[in-house]
């Protein structure tokens, strides 16, 4: 797939992307993440199940991004940013150049990094060999993404920090008169963090209407079900009380995900799209692990073989 310079992403036929395109890309992302989970005997697999349609819709149908200006094979780590390191870089170039009319994308739950890398490969923004150095010392293609990782622009640090950074970017863009928006992808677990709510309060106070947030609400976090750890519901009502313009949609319905962003960017309230998702979507075998779905590490040879067989079936079905 290719992408026009200012408009939302297009297919190779240079036609607007559709829900069918999103489904094809999302399924491919799940297969790739499953393959790397098998290769590394562990990985954040449920995050691919829940977020694949959200991220594919953002890139293909919502965000206005330019073509990638980053190398197809990611550069090695060049050190942390600072006044004494002119060689440091971020992964934002995979989302295109900075320009007043183009959007910027901030990726908050950095343990989803492999999902984002896989999507970038499917969209041609990262090369097919872009994961060769995945999770290796000295590589920027990290298991837990940082500011230098492909598709990332900031280090999210403790969950919740990225939204505050994105809010500052959006305010600066508004003051400059940029028409481009700032988009943030978050997980629902980040709404157990106090900083997230402080950030929404600040967005409302400063009337930041050029920042949109898509939330992967898969109801899971590292210790199990959200409701068993600390509930965040009613999330829509809480976000509304904090000043957000809230939309709640099926997170696997690309048409609904895209429609939630239509016309956004000219008001004075941040947009919050709560995308309700299934952490086992597309990989039903994972339901046997419920409620511990956060990270998959295979418990036996038999389980490993079952997932290998599943990947073979998924690959064959995609090729049919």
C-alpha cells in the first residue's frame, strides 16, 4: 500500500481505503505478531488481537500523514537525545515529515510496539526485513518501544505520560496556526494512571480541540481483568466530565472507527474514541488463557505446537 502526501492513506490502486482493506491489513498484523511470538517464545499477542483494526484504521482512513522519510531497515541505536548527542533521532519519520497541514501520531502503550512495527511493514513504511534486529541489543526495534523506535516519537515512560506530551504538541501547533492534528493511541489500562486524568483536565482547560485519542478498551491489564484490579468504568461518563468529546464504538468495526473522527479538528474539545475490543479477536486459542492474557509465554511443547498449527492455518487461509 502507498499513501498520498496529505490525504488519509490509499491502497495500491490509489483509491480511498475501505473496511475490507483494513481487515486485510489487521489480519496480516495478527499473523506477523503471532509469528514473532512463536519465534521468541513470548510476546504481547493479545494487544495485536485487540488493536489491529484501530491502528490500521488510523493509518489508512483517519490520519493525514506524509510518506515515510525513514530508512526501510531501521538504524541502530545512536544514544539518548541531548545537547551533546547530535546523532540521536526519533522514530517519527516513519509517519512522514512534519508539516503544518499534516497530522502527528503519538504512540502511548509502548508494549504494543510489535503491533505497530508489523503495521508499518504491511503499509510499506518499514521494510520486510525491518524486524530482523527485533529485541536485540543495540537495536531501535525494541520489544518495549522508545522514542527512537520505528513509528514512535516520544518515550512514554510510565504509562500515561505520552498524553501529556501530546497535549503540549497540540497546544504549540494551535498557537502556530497549524491545521494538522495530533492523534494519540492509548490502552484502557492507562486510565488507571492519575496522570492521564490530569492530562485530560489540562486539555479541557486549554481548550485543545486539535487532539484526538483512540483508546483500545480491551478490559485487560497485566494482572488480569480490569474489573478485578481497578475499574475505570463508566469510562465514557468520566471522560465527558473531564471535558472530552466522547464517542464509543466497536473497536473491530473500521467504518465506525473512521466515522468517529469525521469532521474533527475545528472545535475546542479533545476527542476521545473508546474502542471496545476483544483481546482474543482472530486468535480464539488464546481464550484458554483467560484471564491472564497480557503476555504470552508458551507453557509446554504441546501449547507451542498448537499455536504453530494455528499460524499455519491462518497463513493458508490468507493465501487462498
